[in-house]
């Protein structure tokens, strides 16, 4: 998986979008991951995103196109941002590594 870009603007304002819980945001980080399996990664992370409940941070995971996974994390403070990024980047890494062990979506399963 290739990390395409990262944005770390400080003192960003919360932007409301459908399904995005507003957190009194001071900090935001955005990562773009380009990979042919971005859709599979998105589906693997979706249960974690839908169950996430942290009072100091919030993450949003979307598909920009069929090859780009976008992770947006917002937090009230730097320690919360760091903790949330550690968790989400680890989850993405594990999901990516597990694809080597899983059959491809185009292969027939027994």
C-alpha cells in the first residue's frame, strides 16, 4: 500500500458532514492511501468507524475513488490526536497485512 499524502493543519475548525459527529476540534490529520485494494480496506475498517465513541476525537474513513482510502482524524488536543492516529494507522496496517492471507475477492471461495 502506498501512502499518497498527509495533511496536519493546526487549529482547524470542525466541518459538518453527513454522519460525522462534531467534536470541538482544535487539530486535524488527513491521510490518503492509494492501493488497488482500497475498497477492501474500507470494508474492513467500517465496523470500527461505526462503533467509535471517543469524547476527545473522531475519525472518518471514506473512499475518494475505488483506489484511494481517506482517513480523517479530528481531536480536541494533541495527545488525543496522537492516540487516535496510533490506533487508526495500526488498524489500517493490520488490515493491509491480513489481505496477504485472505483469498482475493475475485477468487472463488470453497
